[in-house]
C-alpha cells in the first residue's frame, strides 16, 4: 500500500473515531446543564496533530460536519463558530506541544509542553464555544462564565485522558525500552496481578455507585493506587490506558446519573470535580514518564559501562562478569578463553585514517559475532583487541575454531571509499574448566599466548600450554628487557656480517655485506640471534638504543681497521621502525658519521617497508637528512606491505630488498616468481637495484640471475660470520662468472 493510500485510510479511521467520541460524549457522558463531562474527541484530534502533524486538525471540521449531518441538528451558526474554534484551538495547542526537539521516546519535558498546549487549546475552544452558544441563542450572558468553565474543563479532561494513551501508543515501536527483555519477561506475573487489581477497582467503583451512597467517587482512589503501582513498575503506556479507562468509566457513571458521580449543577462543584479528574488523569502518567526516564537513563549508563561504543559488543568489565559467572558454576562444560589482537590495524589508521580503521574493526567484530555458538561470549576490549569465551569445547576444538576465525579475518575485506582494507589477527587460546582458574590468570595466559603468536610472525594461533615454552609469559619478556639493557650497558653484543653478492657483470665487485647482531648469553655462553631478544626489545622500546649501539660499534670497528674498510663498497645496517621518528637518533647518526673516517657514501641504512609506509612524510625526511651526507638506503622486506608499488616515487631509496618469503617459493609458486620478477622490473624502471634475501641454493641463484635480480644474500653465498672472520676470508666469487660457478659446483 502506497503512502497516499495509507494516509487516506488513517484519516478516515480517525474521522470514524472522532464521530464515535462525539457520540459517546453527547449521548453517554452527558452531565447536568447539558454539558458533556469530558470531550474525548478533543484528545483524539490533539494526539493526531501532535504525532502526525498540524494538518491533521482537518479531521475536526470533517468530523463535526458529518456529526451534524448524521445526528441532532444544531444551529448552523453554532456549528460553524464552534467547529472553527475547535480547529484553531487544537492547532494552537499542538503547535505549542510540538515546539523544540521531537524526542525519540516520551519524556517529561515533552509531556509538559503538551500539557501547556492542552490548557491553551481548552481555553481557546471554550471561548469560541461560548461565543457560538451566545450567537445561536443557546445561552444568555449571565451563563457565560458557567459555559466557559464547563466547556474548558471538559475539553481539558478529554485531552489529558485520551491524548497520552494515543501518543504513547504511537511510540510503542520506536521508543527506547527502559527494561531488558529478561526484565519484561520476569514481570509477566506481576502484570497479570496488576490487570486483576485494576479490574477489581473498577468493579468496586461500579458497586459503590449502584449502592446509591453519597461518596462512591472516593472509590476512584482504588484505580488511582493501581495506576501509581503501574507507573512505578511498568511502561507508561499501560498507565495511560488505565487512565483512559478510568475517566471513561467515571464519565459513563456520570452520564447514567449514578449517585456520587453525577456532577452538581453548581459551577464551583462542577469545576472541583473536573479538576480532580484532570489531576487523576495527569498525575499517574506524569509519574510513569518520570520513572521511565529514570529507568532509561539507568539503562544508558549501564550500557555505557558495559558496552563498547564502537563495536556495540560487551566491553571488558561485562566480559569479565560473564567469565566469572561461568567459573563459579561447577557444572559448566569445558571452556576456552581466546584473545585476539589485530596485527596491522595501526598501519591502516596511519595510511587510510582512523575512521577507516574503526570501520575495519566494526566489520571484524560483526564477522566474529556471526560465528558465535550457543553459550559463547564475545567482547571488544578497545582498540584492536577482542576476547572470546568458547563454551563446551575441548582444547583441540577451541584451537580449530579460533584458527577458522583467524583465517576468516585474513580473508575479510572492508570497502572504505573505494579502497579495500584488510588485516590479519594473532590469537592466544587458553582451555580451562570451571573452578580450576581465576579470570585474571586466564586473561594473562591468553594475552601472553597471543603475544607469542605475534612474535612468531602474526596471523596465527598459539595454544597456551600446548608445548613447553610455547607461550612467552609477560614476566619472561620483562626479564628479557632487563637482560637487553644490561647487555647494552656491558656491550655484550657482537657484530656479524653476511655478503650481498652481485649477480651480474657491471656491478661494483667490492665487499657488499649486511651487519648482523648477536647477543652474548652468559648463562648458555652462546651468541643469540635477534629472534630471541628483538621482540622483547621492540615491545619495551629498546630498538633505538640497540640501533644506536650497532651504528657506533660498526663505525668504531671500521675506523680501527682501515685496510679492511678500504675493500668495502656497501655496509648495510638495519634500523627499527622507531628510529625513523626518533630525532635524537637522527642527530646521533649525523654527528657520528660527520666525524668518522669511513665514508658515509658506503653506508646503506635498511628500513622496513611497513615502518616506512606508516609515515611516508617522516620516512622521507629521515632519508633526506642522512642522504645529505651521502648515506644510501634500502627498503627491507619489500613486497610484504600494503600497496607496495603505490608509494615508490615518494621514497628516495637505492635498493629494494625482496622479502625472503617470495624468494624461497620461486620454484614452487608461480605467484612468488611473478612477484620477484615484477619487483625487479619496476626497480629497474625507477633506476634502483634489487637484493634477494634467503638465496639458499645454487638453483635459486641461477633463477634470480635469470630474473635480473642484482644482488643475492643467503646461505648459498655465505653464512653470517663474526666481522673479523668475514674480512679474513677472501671475497666471495661473483655468480655472473659462470666458470667460477662451475668450479664451485665441482
């Protein structure tokens, strides 16, 4: 049905109700002196104008005309003036009631404006109605005050009794619930008892009126008490409907002339009765609205305290409550706590915008939430961290389900302003049973397992306790940080070197090598590779200190060995991402190279692609400052970042160091071979050179040579050696020398 047909049907239905209301008031609620005790048609028209719009006051003239034609015939002068007055008064009152912000749900402030509009409408209508009766000769001037009081009070009661119920009924599908569904269900029995109490109060009022006593109106306090009970416990609509029924019942008793309800012929008594009924209709609804607003405010505060505003998921306190509840129940089946950390969300924030990162987080929250099974609980801890409680799972099942989620996150794509955003996730899983652990310990283990998964490269799942040493506890990481600081202070580090060998003729055949670092472990008396200590160093912001130490140790050694230094064409030193934005570090490198006897032009600083992409502007400023004194630059782990080719013109580097994951899989993966070939071709178009990491076999060396890669680095060429031993050995044989290759193979 179109909107036009719906509007016509609604208008006709309202006109029908308007006619029914006028028929009730004139035939059944007629009080003494010929005036209706209350005029429900005014409340209907007022509610329609408030909720549907001011133009809906047209139902008044249409309804009044039909009422005049179908029923008793009044003087046309009276009908015209009274109808005009009713229309203008409802229009003015509704305009007052609709002023300001239209609330999303009924509230006391809007109800107060509506009540003020109702008073204005009642008074205006009474003025026009009294004038109409005077013009039509229905009353004389001495009865003017009496007519004004009775007309205005009847209209006011009609509006206050009918309009709230209709307005609240129109809000029933849009208003913010003040109670949770569980609370509403829990009050079903109380609602049934309330319905019975309201019905009994009506029966008692009817019994009192039938007995012919003088004070049966006092029994109206019974439904009033029931309505106050409903106002305190239920939604306002229930109270408003009870008010409408109560006033309608009293109006009916008055129309029947039952003792104790029939209005007096005295204006003052009539006004007092109508005032009482107006209070009876206004007070419970007002109380219901105030209580409802309090409940809504409380629910909002509770939601704010327990729900994450970005994702709409429960936050950490709510999740902790759910887990503690499960831990307290010994009958709870096996559980697992999963902790997710998105791997590259900061990169998305820095390259696309924080709004894009938020959109990606919301999408992933929906993805995980859609996978929940009965009993599971998901929470967003803020930022890029999620927690998931899996219900009724074994360790194997919990790992498999978490692994499926990690793969789903990897495959997920978020369209943001024409850009496809994606990320990966690391996850830690802790299986447990109720009564065997505490929440704090479980969360710590899951966080540590997640941290270990990130240490291992991310985009994976680590099961706590699956293997000895599989999870690096926070305290262990802190101990590593202490050991690293002590090693820096004691210079308990050694410099190693690994060659980067030319693969084609025409390239400089001097020594090209990368400085590698080893930390001496006094406990095992071994030299540890960076994968043991660098994760903890980066976590505790020690990367820049290590880089500063490496630069200083390298230059110190080269300056003290001028003969060996003279054979060097390129000495590559790897830098962490933090170094690019650390102004004191940049100043240190500039100062140290400016007073060094080793030429800065032979130093090549390696920066990772992801750290460069994180802030292209600052990365280029870093490059410009050090290139000013002659340093060269290499983009390490090239091919693993986002949109790798889109920013190449923004970074003035000399080498692209192809990530080893592509080099290793060249023979088994056509895609990897194509990536290596594409990177090499683009590098040459940009007049840059390429270096292939993990060149681990002669077969790979030949393939890289055929692809046009400029340099190779890996075990097929040489293994990392202490710096002194590296220079003690002769220079490695260039691989473009085919005779030398044959001799090597022989």
